[in-house]
C-alpha cells in the first residue's frame, strides 16, 4: 500500500476541548515524518488561523490553507449557489465574523433569502422567530451539519441537530443542503486541498454519521477512533461500517505501517 493522504477530524479525534488526546500529537508527528500528507477537515466554527497555530505550536507544521472547515466551505457554497443573497446565520460569533466580509448578512425576515443553521450557544426564541418568519416567506434552509451532539471537555453537548429540530418543529421545513461533513461539498473541498484522488485517501474521525459516512460515500478509506462520540457498541448495525476501528488516533501510525509492509 502506498503512503495514503489523510483527512483528519479534530474534535474527538485529535483533541477533547483544549487538550490533546493522549498520544495523538506524537502519532501525528510520526505520520508527518513518514510523508503522509494531511488536511484537517472539521465542522468546527473556529478561525482557521487559531487551529493552525495550535498545531504549529505543538511542533506540527500546518499552513492555514490545510484547515478545511465549515465557514470556508459554507462561504464558497453561498457565493457559488446564492450570489448576492441576504443570509441569516444562527451560529457562533466566530462563524458570523468569518462570513461577514464575503456574504450579505441580514436579520430582517422580509429580505432574508437563506437561513443558515449551525451550532449556537446563545440560541434563543428570538433567533428562532426570525428563522421561522423568513422560512415562511420562502427562504432556503442550509445547515452546516446535522450532528446532534459534539464532544466537549465535560462530555457531550448539543450541536446543530438540536437547533434544526427546533426549526423543523415550528416550520415543518427540513434543511435542503448540508455543507459540512459528511457532505460532498466538504469532501470535494478537502480532496482539492489534499491534491489526491479519493482512492488514495483515508478519512480518520470519531463519528459514524459524519467522518465514516463522508469517507465511504466519496470513495475513501474510513478509519473510526473511539475517543469521541462513538462507542464500540454503536458499531452494531451501523451503516456504513468503517474500514478500520481504532481505540485512539495514537494507534494509527502502527496500523498504516503494518499495511504498508504487506
């Protein structure tokens, strides 16, 4: 097996909150030394400069462009498919601030063309009402992701799926497009940055619904780590199934080395 390229998840795979998962930093350094090209693919809303700095500070050289995350893919999608649209964003300040220079933002239900639903720790009834009124007028509904939860430092916390549930509950509308993992929009953006065909790429992450599905639906090898949202019990009956299951990202270098030796 030739050295595959890697599309790596962040939360639950390399980090839990602000902490590295034990052994993950050392494993990533080993993979870089062995020549594995890596791009970081995440539904995070953080600034890419902050993510790259975190990796660089750990001695892992990472250009900002190697961070393929939701704000980047969302902006590209809106510019391509809804140029000039008035967009209402339910999301964290970091998402809104990254979008502001590139997209016309509005909180006026009478002019909103697109409602974007994302994780928002300040989500409240007033934000739901704006989305409700805009969607009743015919605005489109786009989601950054559909995850029900994400792994925070103290355990699982609600994610975008909870906000989508509130919107669907009052409007009867479901998201028309998901731009983050596991969508083809995210997969295509990450593969373009990696510069490799899907059959030469592994996706490594902690989620069956996003990481594994994105890999399997786009022709890549999918490796699941059990340090985030998925437990081994969740594998029973799951569809699609990962190609490989690891207790931790720390185990990935040995797995890849063993396969390259065969």
